[in-house]
C-alpha cells in the first residue's frame, strides 16, 4: 500500500522546485532531463498566458527582466489559484502590491487596463439593450451597461508603448466597455464627463439632475451651453451602448 504522507511530501517538494528551482532542490529519484521538461512546461504555460493577456506590458521588458518578473509572480504567495482563467487577475493584484518600479511606475495601471479587455470579453452577461425615446435620457434615470469599467488612472495607459513610457503622473480618465456586437472599445473622457458618468453609475438621478449635480460640485454655471453639452454626452453614450436603458 502506498505511503500517503511520503507521496504528498514528494508532491509538495516537486511543486516547490518547479516554482523556484534556485531555492528548492528537485525531489530525489527524479531524472534531471525529465524534471527540466516539467520546469519548462509549467513556467512556459504561465509565461505565455501572461504575455497573451498583457501584450503591451510584455513588450516593455527585455527577455531577462520579463522572465524575472514572471518567476517572482510564480511563487505560491502570489499565484495561488487552481483555475487557469484566474491567473491574469492574480497577476494584476501582484503588480499592484509590488514596490513601485522607478523605471516603469505605470505597470500596475497598464496591466489593469489590459486586463479589463479580457474580463469584458469573457463576461457571460447579456444586457437588455432597449430602443429609447432620446428625450427620456434627460427626464429619466439612464441605465449604464454592466459591461463597462470607468477608471481614473495616474498615467495615460492607452498610449503607453515602446515610444511612450511616462515617468511622471499624467492623470487620465478612461471608460472601457463592450457593445451589443461583442466588441470592446475604450474612450478617454474629460474630468467633467467622467464625473457625469460616475454619477449615472452610482445614483438614480435622471440625466438632467446628474448633470446639474456635477456642475454644482465643480462650481460651473448651468447655462444653455452646459445643458447642451450634457444632452450631447448622453446621446453619444446611448449611441455607443454605454447607456442601454432608462428607469
């Protein structure tokens, strides 16, 4: 009869070695060539998933830096989930909790932004998109799509790449959403538009009330120009499937 405790001890030693071969020796009795196959297989699976989910982020590191980052994430205290589809979520949390990277202070926000697209794409939600009388957007409470994220970032993550890597804060306000055709889009909003959207998400105010509340908070006079601005913004969000209904 197999010794359960010995088998479990070997499994734990095997897993520890795969995650950190420099710190933990491989279990006795396992051929080194076979062990290397397992080391490469497990690490490459995690590495490839992260690269596919965060393609822009991955291009900002050289090979050695990237492998070191993934190896750091691959430790049990960060990468705990048994579900492959949740690994990307854990990677975002890992980056948010790491000490700030002076060379790339935006990495946690960039990863969060890239993760949003994946999360929206895989969401099973199917909102009820209603055809509306457009005048109701102001007199009733607009319903914002559940397939949407509104983010206030310290860096313009939608512009980051090889030729643009900011080291100082440049706040931006982004909305990322999935429309009725299943396509994910993003848009940069002005601070005023972001506050209006946040009001619609968090309150039951009608369109006009939400706009007046935002204008009052920002000490802006609600003249005809500002009222028309709010009306135009509501109509645009309705056409984009950001507003899907009223109540």
